[in-house]
């Protein structure tokens, strides 16, 4: 199976194992909860999907690599205790808490998360001394005398023997207590993940044109391994993005550190040089401003397929960045609205900005720290919270500058600052909508309604950021082309979501009639602007 199917299987299993009946008893008793055993080549994404599952289910995660454990660290160390029984006194051996089980209790105490996943990586590489204890653990979730808490689900992973000399072949007795999932590399699945995550377009366009370079592990003559993995591509993409933002050159020396196959690293290095040339020659910012020259259009028409794929990736990457600005501002406004709506009555009652605004902020910051420590906070959520914290402090600072610390005067400053943030949404949305339209027109002028247009619209529907933007704010150009070509399977869902959204601008206009009620906007602020929302309803 592919990694996405494995993720779905494990997520459904964790949910099932944690379910209880109306008496609070587990529907599947912990002793009957077979651990999942994820088997796949290195770097395929086994650890990554377990982290994603824990974050999506909002439960804890404790990870251990079993290659580092001896019998003593896993089962605990012996010590002598003095006991009495019906007048008989004697010394006996007991074992300290297993390091693995102890780590779960430490995690629960530190984070407050009482449910979670115990992820044991490389479980088929345990030491010879620990191997005999695995049967007891897999059946009873017990290391020595110490049991994994019932509300923690065990998930294991390992590499096939051909990738790791330390692998033990499990016998039937052990395998009969596991649910094995064998995972194979699949670029199509990873490509969808890469599009959603916004992986650097030089990587996605290269692999789209050369999917045979996605995953490779083979032995070198004379010993050693030559390999390229999904993990390597994703890590390389992140470094390339950072280097380019910092003005640092990316070259074959860098690429070979992540792509441990000489031929693939060389091919990617050549492609990166071409990609940089495409980026310079096509001037994507001018394309999205609607100022593409006839020479650029003609070059696109005459370009080979690899170059066309790279060009589409560049356009999509730039559009994602533009749409992200509008979405970030919208999320910020919604977070501010909810927080300041709570603060409003407190300020009008005479409480200070410190009490009404900053004190709740510190509680929210502490909650974020807890989630980050627990590993249940996804990166986008953390980023949104930090932007929110910064803006709240900025609003409180505006009150301090104006010399008003409480009452209606402080609320008036807060209200004005908030409205400025609301007003910043519309120009960002209109700018992104215009760039979307210009991008679609350029693709149409260059390639017509052929496979390039279909690929382009499909990518707009796949990428998380552009999908959110279109569903929230609408895009006439997108709806028209996707309707004509019938490539957008999510179109009806997008239209339904747009119809269900409340018009933010109507609320703003209504709120502006009464300044003292600027934060009491009634129903939830909608995701679309008046014009674009109406456009969404038309389609």
C-alpha cells in the first residue's frame, strides 16, 4: 500500500482503540488491541505520518527508537526490597520503572495530555537481550512489571531486512500479535502531499517530469549504498527555500548532501540551473500583473514539456504566496474579533487594558506553549497564534501611546485599530483575485485549453492555500475555466462552502454605524467579501 493509505488505516485504528462505551469501558479491550506494525523503506514517511495523526487527533505522542534500548533500559533495573508476609520477613528483587513507560508518565505530567500514541520505531532491530521480551509487550503492552497506560495506543515501525542488517525476522508467534502494513514508495501520493505543503516548485516540477528519480536505494560496487528518499527531497526543498530567501547560492555540493545518488544529484543540479533561468526569463511577477510580453507568451508556446511544467509550478507558487497573505489577514481578524469581543464589556466596565486584554493573552500564550510541548500543535496553527499575539500587544501598545488604559476611551482606540485590520482584508483579496485571473489568462493564451490548463486548474484545486482562497473569496476566472473543462471535482463543494459563508463587509458597514458596537458584530464574520461572495453564488 502507499503511505497515504497506511496513514488512513492507522488513524482509523487509533480512533477505534480509544473508543469507550456508555459505561466508560474500552470497546476493544487494551489486551486485544493489536499494535500496528508499519513496514517500509527508510525515508518513506513512516515517522511523519504518525506525527500527523497525533496532531490531527489532538492526542499525545511519545517516540522511541528501539535500537537504542537494552533489556535494562526497556524493562527497568533490579533493586532489593524488604518484605513481610504473615510474620515472615524476606528480601526480594523488584524492577524500577521502564524508561519507555516512565517517559509516557513524564509526558502526561508535563503536558496534561492523557491519551496518545506510543511509537516504537525500528522495533524489529531490538537487541538480542530484549528480543525475548517483545512477545509479552506486544500482547499485554507491558515492559517488565510496568504497563503502558490503557489510553495509549502502540504503533510500531521497521525497515525490511534488505535495508538494515540489524533486522530480526519476527516469528509467527509475534507476527500473530501485530497488524502489519507494508508500505511502498509512490510518487503520485507524495506529489499530492507536496502540493498541499507548498514544497519548493523546483523539486515538485523536477519529480513531476522525472518520477523515476523520486525514490532509489541500491548497493554500490565495492560496498555502501546509493539512495534518494522522500525525506531527502522534502528536507532539500526546505533548505533551498531558505537559501534563496537569504540570497545564498544553491549548488551541486548542497544537493549531493540530500540526494545520495550521484546520477540523480547531477540531473537535479542541471535542472535547478534551468529552473533559475526560467524564473529569470519569464518574470512571473509581470505575468501575474498582466504585463507579460508577447515574447514571453510565444516562448511559453514553443517550450518543451519539462519547461512548461516548471513554468506552471512557478506561477502556482507565486499565486499561493499571494493568496496566503489574504488568508493570514482574514484569520488574524477573526481571532482578534473573538478576543476583543470578550474584552469589550470589561473595558467599558472600567477594567484596564492590562486586565481585559493582556491577562487573557498570557493565558493563551501558556496554552500554546503546552500544545507545542505536547506536539499537538501544527505549524500553521502556531504561526497564526504568534501573529495574533503580536497584534494584540500592538493594540495594547496603541492604548498606552494614547495615554488611555481603561474605559470607553481605551475601547475606542482598540476599536479603531481593529477596524484598520479589517479594512486591510479587501485589498489583499482583490489583489490575489486579479493575479489569479491574470495567471489563468496567461496559461490560456500560451497553451489554450489543453493539458497544461487542466494541470494548472487541478493544481489550484489541490493546493491547500489556493483551494481555501477560492472557496472563501471566489474567483470568476477559475470557476469559468474549471466549469468549461470539467476538471475540478471539488467545484460543487467549493460553491457550497462559498454560499454558506457570511458577508464580512456587510457586517463591517453595519458595525461602523455605531462605534461603541464595532466589536459586537453579531453573527460570525464571514470568509468572503461582498463582491467575491456574490460571484461565488453565481457559479
